[in-house]
C-alpha cells in the first residue's frame, strides 16, 4: 500500500484558496492605489494578484476533486468494490 506523505520541506504556512483570493484582492487594491499609479511596480502587483488568483482557483479545484475521490473510494469500500 502506498503511503501518502507531504513532499514540501519548507516551514512556510499553507494558504487556503480563500486566503489566497484575499491576498490577491489586497495586492490588486494596492496596485490600483494613487501611490502606484503609472509606476512599474503597479504592473508587477497586478500580475502577481492575477497569478495568485489563478493558483487559488486551481488549488480549490484540486481540493474538491480530492474530496470527491475520497468519498467515492469510501463508497466503493462500503459496497465491497475496493
């Protein structure tokens, strides 16, 4: 039986998809503020916010799929098929 272990060796905390979306929203708001208007950093922050938002969506899809697979395997176990 294959045992699942985390492959991340870092000590940084993991953000949930909703937390990532909140971070993206704050970055986007900062980029659109008057202080950064027409500055090179504005484009960088908007790009970072967009990438974080995309990653949050992918992460949420992966978590939902993992939950569905887990429910399916439990159901198959109950039915005697796993």
